[in-house]
């Protein structure tokens, strides 16, 4: 699409028509940016030339006159016209007035002609300016002096409308020609060219901004007219570039000179996005010139280009790093292609490494620029290269990067040593590739281990290690040359030793030559004894474990001479220490023991459980014991006696003399007759002490002990049971079970003691059912004690516990029912009965409250502070302060109740009850001193006082009662004189009323 330049025609105007400068209409000639289809026909840097304009009519005359000549001509024309008018008026009219009128008329016409002549000057100047600019191949070469010269030539001002309009047209054409088509990118010199041309024209910023807006309108209208989607996209891009370039041309003033938002309905954010995107594309085009040989001048130029593009530092940094990453990715892709090429030769690895060296060189140059003192003047983003965000940032490409890293490590170690420079290069390469520390170390360790192993083989073959004065120093020096971790080297030494050992034990044993060879290897590689033992334990132990499992799997009937020979050969031929061999055997045997234990626990009754435990004992005696003898290399006749002696020692050392009376404990000790009958006992070195908790082991032992006591129970039809007693040989099996379970002598004694106590307690509770201990019952309990073999001390403790429990229940029942008072409590304490454990604190508090309530209702009027507040709480072992609070609370409530009760008894004519109630009132007052009481009928209070007065009370009680009843001394004296007469008269009056 070729958009022609829109120009305004300059037609010749009549002489007397008004000058165009009086018109308010503005004329603009705008050239739109070319489409991509015009790119081939018109170079983007050359303005499309407009055809020259011709002068018409009076403009030709004006063009030939200089400003002074034009003014003189104008004066001559006016003077001539006036003179001619005056002459004509005088000639035809003959009077002076007519002459003056003619002079005025022709003078006006001459003035109009002169004005038209001068008014054409700006238009003539504009035409000449247009033709002058059109003659330039490059309008940017136009100078301000040239325009000033044209304006001076015709005596016009640059602010004249016609001349100014021509300048605006020229500026608009130039801007349109400088802006590239929509499909092309900005070159970066557009802003400088436009600003320079604007300064050359001398056009003001508001006029220039108006031209930019007019170009925008033309593009916007063109977008609405085109129907092609691609053309619409190109016009949109052209409009975006116009906005971007315009904002750069006018700088900060663009916010008010370029009203994009008001004219084109675009938001500020859209303008910012346009500026940012175009700035990025422009800066990216600048970065294309950046290569691997970048220097400081290029970085400074890029920084200046970024500033001119008005691109933020963050975006500029990202673009620079992206460009650096692309350069690095080119080398990486080439290196990967070389390594993966099927037809590559041996030098292919060297070529790939050379590509990586170029990457490292480029990375080092960027790092040096980052550390430069003038780094602020350089382009943003200078620093180490990273592949993050690029083609190789992902799991799919990480394997290729690992392949490159591995190739570089292999090349660095190809000479048998790793230089410091190569180590630093590997560190940089790891950071560039984004490899994790573990990934890089794994690759380096793999290659370095192979190189170290190769050096070891070479040194051993040449005898360097054996001839070295210090083999440790030789190995350390080798690690330093390869930068190999000594700890990893030690692990490699162990691996080599294990491989050698596995090779030697293929036939199931180690010969003397094999042992010597392993010792020589151990000395050369400085392998610690602990590592050697661990290797032998793992490798030889696994072989020995296999033999042990086969021996165990043979069962109680299959452990024959052939298996015995295989065990002895494995135990001694593999050169295992006795501790290691026993540990391996113990692990396998204990698994079998655990299986027996599980089946015993899952059994339905005690008899079945005991049978499973008996199978385990037999397995221990017939298989495990022989296995232990073969491992230790002991003859059978020796092993038959030693375990018995050890068992006896264990029991004799652990048992106390007081448990010698336990019958079940006596039976587990073997005698000569039983030993001859049962044969040798089983081993106890392999046991379940560390596999089962003590509670489980003692429960299993107790289960078999109860089986020994009760015998085998057989169920018969109709729900009956038959118990078959066993002989004392079962107790010897019980002894062996204790050894298998790993029970100590004290633990075994504890089980027997607990069972004996349980049996004695059950029988004693039946005998002492009512808690009474009589002489006959004492003898009966003594016989029971001797029968179960329980020591006297423990028997008495059980008896005391039973009687105490029974007594505690009786005491608690008595307290609850109110049949126990403080006197009986004191008698029980004198009899050393522990009431604190028998009676709960709550019941003791209830007993205290009941005791105090009895004191307040005794009718004696007595109240002992020491007894109530000190002795009784101490006897009941309750809190004294809490007890005091209970007393006060009861006293306050009881005092008013005692008064009511006294009045009630008064009305019933019960004098004794009245006196008792008044004594209770006084007792409550002694506990808590009270104020005088109030009553609705004062005469009744006087009657109460009179009755108490006649009961011969203590003076202090009578005085206190007088105070409490509120009776004054005169009334009290009168009542005393009247005696019973007051009460009798009152009674008669009541009868009369009745």
C-alpha cells in the first residue's frame, strides 16, 4: 500500500481578494509512513521528494522585488494613484473637492494594490522554501540559516501563517519519512534526526507536537479504512512507533504537548506499555552487535543507548543477560552436537572443551567488567552468565549439560592431575550450567575416583607405594594433585579392599596366601583395623550367616556331622573372630526363638503354650547348643559340664538365703540323677534378653512355672478335665527356659516369690474372711506358710494387709452409719491402727462435723476451745484452719436454731428442754461470740430467762444469757424477785385466754 503525500494546492488569488494570512484556517501537508510493500522502492533514510511549486500572478513580481524595492514600489503605486485621482477629479469636475475625492478613491485603490503586493510576500517565501527543501536529497542537511535567509529575503517573519504552515508541512513530511513502516523496527537514530531537523527549521515545540498528533490522526483514520488484517497490524505498529518516538522527541513536555489519551482514547498505561515495548525492541537491536569480544567502549555506548531509549535498568539488564545467554547457548549447542555426533573422532572431546573454554573466556570478561571501577558507565546486566530462562533451563536439557560438565572434568584430569585454574573453571561452569552442588560433586567424584583408581593401579604396578617412606603421605599427595577428598579416598580404599576380599572368599574360606595379600593391600592403602573388621563382618559374615541358617533350618533331627563340619569350616575358615561369629549366629537363632514365642502366645491355653515353649527348649538343647560348640571349637564332653557349673554359680550368687524354702525354686536346681536322665543342658549365651521387655519374659516364665505346678490338663467329653502331674524334670526345663529368656537369678526368684505370695494370699483371704485373727487361724496360716515355702516376714506382711483391709472396710462402714465417735477413734489410734490409710479424708471431715454437732446439741453448754480446735482435728488428721471454719459455720446456724427450739419447748412447758436448749445456745456463743438476739414476743424471752434463772446456773452463764436475750438489769432483778410467780401468772393468763 503506497500512501501518497497529501498536499494543499496554491491557486492564484485575485489581486483584491483578502490575503490568506487573514484566514484562521491552517494548511498541513502530511506524508504517512510507508507500508512494508514500499520498502524496496524507497530507502527508509531518504525523504520522498515533493514536486516544486510555481509562482502565479503577482507572486512572480513579488519574487523579483527585494523588500526595500517592494516597499518603494508600494509607495509609488499609492502616490501615483493619489496623484492620478487628484488630476482626474480636477480635470473632470473642475473644483477642488472633486479633485480630493478622486485622489482619495484612486489612493485607496492604490493602497489596496500595494497591500496585496506586500501580502503575497509570505506566500512567495513559503513557495521558495518549499522549492528549496525539495531540491535537497537529504532534508536533514537543511540549516536554520537557510530558512532565516529566505525569510529575510522576502522580509517576512517565520511566524507568518503561510510561512509557518509551510514549515509545519515540511516537518510533518520529514517525520513521516523518518519513521519506518509498521513491519520494520526502529533504527535508533530517528529521534536524533527529528530533533535536529526540528531545530534546523526553528519550529516551536507546540507546532511540532501538533504535527505529530496530525500524523497520528492520519494513521488512525487509515487503520479504520483498511480492510486487510495484516495492514491493520502494520498501521497499529506504525502508530505505536509514532507514540514512542514522539515521547522521546519532546521528553518530559510530552505529557502536556501530546494528548494521546484525549485525542485517541488511550490510557496512560497503554502509552507506557508502548514506550516500554519499543524501547526494548530498539535496545535489543542495539544488543545484536554485542559479541564475545565485547569491550568497554561498546558497554558505554550501550549504556548511552539505553538512556536515549528511555529503558529502565531492570529491563535493560534482562535484555543484556538474554543476549549473553544466547551467545553462550550457541557454544553449548555446538559442543553438545560434537559430543553426540556418531561420527566424531577422538579429538571431538577436545573440540567440545574448546567451545566451553570460549564460554568461560566470555564469562570471565563479563566478570572483569562487573568489577571495573567505572561499572556505572557500562550497560546494565554485566556479570556472570547464567542459562536460567533460556533454552537449557529445564529438566529435559539438564542431562546434556551434565554430559558437557563430565567431558570438561575428564579433560581436566586427562593429565593425571587437576590444576587450580581448571578447578576454578569447573566452578564457573557449574554456576553457568545451574548445576546443584550435589550434582556437580557427584559428576566430579565419579571422574576423579576413576582417575584416582587409575593412579593407584599405576603406582602399585611400578612399586611407588611400597617404596614410599610414608604411604599415608604418598596417598595424601596423590589426593592433593587430583583435588580429591581424603575421606572419599578412604571410602575408595575400603571398596577396593572389599572387592579383593569378595574375590578371595568365593570358595568359602581364606587361605594363608589370601590373608597375606589382604594384609599387603591394607598396609599399602592405610586401611584402619576397624574398617577391615567391618568388611570381614559384612562379607564373610554374610557367608557365615548363610551356613548358620542352613544349620538351623535342618531342625532337631537334621543337625548331623556334615552340617557340623560345614559350620566349623565356615567359622574358622572365614577368619571371623568368635565375637563376630557368635553375633551372627545369635541374630539368626533369636529369630527362631521369637517365632516359638509368638506361637506360644497365640496358643489357646496354658498347656499349648507350654508345649511350644518346650519345643523351643528342645531346639536350644539339640541344635543351638551344638551350633555354639562348633563355632567356639569346643569338644562335646567339655560343653556338657560347663553350662551346669555356670548356671549353678549364677543361682548361688543371685539367690538369698531367705528364699531357700521355696519348693519351686529348689526343684529348678539340677541334681546328678536328673542330669544323667535328661543329658546335657542347653546353652544360655544366646538369649532373648535384649529382644523382649522384662515383663514379657517374666510372663512366659510364669506360664511354664504354672504348667509345672498344675500339670497337663486334658479335656474329656461332658466338660470334664483330667490333670496329669509331671515329675521334677519339668523344673529343669523351666531352668533352661529362664536361661533362654535371659532372666537373671533375681528375676527368677522374683517370679517364684510372686507366685508363692499369690497362692498364700488367696488361701489367707479365705481364712480371714471376717478380718478376725484367732489362735486357730494363726496355726492354720502357719501351716499354709510352710506348705508354700514363703518366708515368715512376707507371710506376716500379707496377713497384716488382709486384716487391715478388712478392718478399714468395717471402720468406714461405722463412720458412714454414725456408729463411731471420737472416743473410739482415739482408742483405735492407741492400738496403732493407721486410720489415715483406712478412712478417707472426706469421711474424717464428716466425722469431725458430726462430733462438733454433738457438742452443740449436748445441752450442757460446755465448749472447750483446745479440745475442739486442737485435739480433735489432730486426732482426725485434718486441717485445723478448715476445721475452725466448720466450727464457726455450725455455731452460727445452731445458735438461732437453739433459740427457736427453746421458745418451742417453753410453749410446751418443758422446763428441762428449755434449759438444755439455752445451754446449747451458750455453747454456740462460746464458739462464736454473738450479738443480742431479737424475738417478736419479748415476754417469752423474759420467761426463758426466768426458767434458766431458777435452774441454778453458773453466774457467768446467766450473765451471758441475759446479754444474749437483751434483758436489762432492772428487768432481770424484777424477774429474780418474782421467781416462778411470773411464769405461773403467765400460764394462768394463757389458760384464761384459752
